[in-house]
């Protein structure tokens, strides 16, 4: 009886796979755990429930830490905004004070210039005008005396009394 060698290989591969799986399940520690889990399905449900509770508690812890970090970041942003507003208010306050001082100084300078102008005008009216009038009176009397005594008027007058404003020299 002659057999076709091509028909044997699928049986060899299937037998090898089944033998390897049975050897793994009965000869290794992890295979024993799989066998125990498959034979005790009530423990599998408890194990799955324990795993779910563990994952849920860890997720809650991570969520709490993330929320805490987000809350701290929000507080930091709020503090930064508050500090910015306070700095802006302080700057505006200092700017208003500086502007007030500037206006006060400008007003005082204007008052001082106005007072100086009034003082100069009063000095001119009370001191210089009478001096120029005396000079004009002196020139008039001098010319009158020269005319009376028949002298020609001279154009020499003391330098103190020379003024284009009154005498026209």
C-alpha cells in the first residue's frame, strides 16, 4: 500500500499543534493558571471584578491629580491676571499723580512769568519813565537856555540821558 506523502503533512502539523497546546497547559505554571481559570469560572468573574475596581480606583486617583493640576493652573492664571490689573492700576495712579504735579509746576511757572512781566512793566512805569521824562525835560531846558543866550544847540547830551525812545537821538 502506497501512501501519498502530501496527505500526511496536514495531520503532522495538526498533531504537533495539539500536542504543544496540551504540553503548555499541563507542564508550565502559566498553563496551570489558564486551566484553573477555565475550570473555575466563578473565580474568573471575581478576578475580573477585582481588576475593574482596581482600574476604577486608579482612574479616580489620576483624575483627581489631573483636576488638582488644572485647578492650580487656573489659580496661577487668576493670580497673574490680578497682578497685571494691580500693576496697571498702580501705573495709572502714578501717571495721574505725575500729570497733576506737571500741571501744578506749569501753572506755577506761568504765574511766575506773569508776575515777572507785571513787575518789569511796573519798574518801567515807576522808575524808567520818570528818568526818561527828566532827561527830556533836561534837554528841553538846555535848548531853551541856549536859544535864550543865542547859542547854537549842541547835539551832545550826557550818555545817561540819550534815548531814542524820547529824545530821538
